[in-house]
């Protein structure tokens, strides 16, 4: 864990992320006079080339941030909407009862480019060329791929060779999975052309807006529409064309939104709205706040009682997620995160592991298909890396970045989507589309039901913590449905267990799969509890005795958390040791 004092001469800030090159890039921007937002944008673009199995240029970028001048947390809503042609009737005509998790059908409007550039325009100080130059250089000259990229390519190798030849050309050079120093010249060309078109006008902000238009109304949108008209294999086992059009892309822009906040004494927890799963962390924390006397840590390790109560609170919160969350005006979110609602729901937590999905609220409704999906094989999402099937279906993907600078600007952002195994590569652009649309339900009448030009309820879920009303902490993790479970592990360790940032990240983690996955094929396994063995055998045995179906994932297996903080005149940063890839840096 790194610390520094903002008042010291030469202090710039802290960066923590899921890849050392992104963290180093963010720090380079800070040292070059940029602020936290410049650093986050530059690091985010580097992650698109450094972790291509976890995020890409056509993905999404949701974030929570505060500025030095305005301490009210705000949301960066960089998740695109479904195509206008994405109707439930269209999928019914195809004979599908779930949206595939790979291929072109689940693509939403790309959100990352516009989201990053909106943040840069309004809150950064650097030019587009300044922040994008690092990623362009890595794409042009090569970037060292971590071994998990090759593992992912091997998992879908037959799919690429037999059905996605443009992806095979990029990720299977010479017929072998890419490894070592890897180049993506087509992507470098795309980025350089976007910068050149941006610089055809004068002024920093005007150039950034020109860059946004070059994507959404120019050559990028045109290439996406043309490619989407072709049919490719997806994990339904059939070939389908996509639905995205240039009009869809031109008609959407990233925006800002109000954040949600729940207070617990002197601590406050900030999340995004119910079009994400973020409020589930607020609900879990509310439920457990009334059980504080029963929660404890011993030598940095949670007790068996702590884990059991947390897991049972998770089941209740995520049952509500399934019944209520979505990009809908009818979500009773203020009720769901209220103290009174938590007090009533807390009585459902007993000494035994529940096997039921029990949403609350007024007349909750769950998808009718859930019984059919119960017990299907699903992945644990260990370390937040993708669990990839041979047809490209993915669970537990994503990257994460936290930045704070000496002035007090702070951001937590969880970019994702458009990973190399989600859909075939668009050859002239050097990237592929996302598959976030798989998170919609095709059944109608639910908050997360598919409708044209609607956001799917995403798992991406950055966080911010306040102390006595002042933003002091930014944190998050990759991990799909596990994000707001592993963040609960961190939150409890830090705010209840009294552990510092690094100790809280390192503390043994857990999660349950006792609710429907957001990823195709949407499976769930009642009572399953995945734990790190460092909880201790006696704790694991005691959890099993309570009725949990315990899966030991190994000693260091769950989560890829990172965090930064600014309090007491000190800046701090910490990153995940699991996977030997996350990195925290500061000066």
C-alpha cells in the first residue's frame, strides 16, 4: 500500500487498477500535470489494449466521481442502450428464450468512447491526443499480454477458427494464441484517425466533441452498421446477424446522473442507480448494520458468524435485484435502500442457509424462466477473470480503476464489455462489439425486460465512501455478479474490522451463486457458497454445518479489488495481490 501527503511539494496523486501498465500510465499523466480525470481516461484506454479479454473500445464505462470544487458524488453513465430493432418479438421469431451471450445479437450501443470523452471534456485538462497517445503507442508497437489472455483465446479457439475468421486473424497469429508482445495496428489506425478528425477543429473542448462525433456519426458507426448486417455464430449454436445501426449509435450520448447514498453513522456509502446492481451493496450494508454486534474480525479474518450473516443478507439483496432493478422509472429504490425496509427484511435471516429466492417490496415478480435455469453449470468468476465457454459465453469479466489527486478530485470507474471473446472482430476497426444485452430478460413486464433503446441492468458497480460527509474512499472490483459481494467483503473489513486498505483487500473473500447470473445462460445454485480457504477449515466446516454448499476456491482466488483514499491529510492506494497483476502507485 502506498501513501503520500498532498501538501508535500511534488505530490501528484494515487492510481490503483487491475493492470500495472494502466496504473503506470495514470501516474505518468498525473506527473505530467494532469488531474485525476485525465489519468483515469488515459489508464482506461490502456486497459482496452492491455486486458482485451476484459474490456474493449466498444464496451461501457460507468463511474462515480467528485471534483475538488464539488464534493457531491456524481455518476458517469457510460452504458449504451439496446438497438431500436431489439424487440422481444424479434427474438421470439428466432425461437430464443434468452438473449445469447456472444455474437452480434446482444450488442448494445458502444458507451466507452463517448463516456471517457465526456469526462475528459468536462473535468479533465488534457487534450485527446495527450490521453490517448499511450494506448495508441501500445497498440502500434505492442503490449506484453498476460497469460490469461492466451487462456481465454485457447478456450474459444475453435470458435474463432471455424466461425469468426476476423478474430482468428488478430488473436491467432500463425494459428497459435497470441502471447508475448502483441500488436493491433488496425486499432491504432482507428484511434489515430479519431484524433486526426478531432484536431480538424480548434480548442480542447471542441476537439473532444469532434472526436465524439467522428465515432458516433462518422466512420466508426458506419463500419459497425455494415459489419452488423453479417451473420456469425453465437452461443445459441446458430448464426445470427446483429441489430445495431448507425442511427442507434448517433442517437445516444453518455450522461451524468445523481448517485445513491446510504449513511451508517459517520460512514456513507455511494453507488450508482438501479439500472446497475450497485444498490445491492447498499441493501446488504443496511441489513448488516443492524447486526453489527454479531460481526467481527480476528487477526484480519472474518468469523464464521460474520460470513454466514453476510451471505444471507446478500441473498435477500440480490433477490430484490432480480425482482426490482432495471432501467425503469418504476423501481421503488428509496424503499429498497431504506432503514425501515432493511429492519423488516432482517427478520428473514436465520441460523440456517436459505435455499429460497425471496424478494420483498410491493408485489415482487421474478422471471418465470428461473426454475428452468436453476442448477445449470455456472462459473465462479474467480479473480474476476472471465469464465469462458467454447462458444464465447462469459461470466465475471471487467477491469477497474481508482484515482485521487492532490487537489481532491477522485474517481472510481469499472470499464467493461467488448472483450475479444464477446463477438467477431470488425477488421477495419481492430475491435469487436459488446454483449451486454444478454442481461435483459425477454419475458415482458419486468424492470429489466428487453425494450428498444433501453439500458440493460449491468453488473458494473464502482463505489465511493464518505466519512462525516466528505468523500474519502474510491474502490471497486471486476467480477460480474460477484462485484457487490467482494466489495462487501472489503467494506466490512475496512469499516467494521478496522483493517487498512491493503489489509481489507487481502482479507479472505467469499461469494454466493444463490441467485440468477446476469450472464448467459443465467444459471443459479441455491446454497452454493464459494470461499477462500484462508477463512480456515473450522470456519468452512461450520458454514457447511449451517447448510451452505461450500466450494473452496483456494487461498487467493476471489476478487480483483483496488482502492484509493484521501483523509487526514494523507493519500493512500492499494491493489489486489491475487493474480499478480493489479498495481497501486503514487507520489
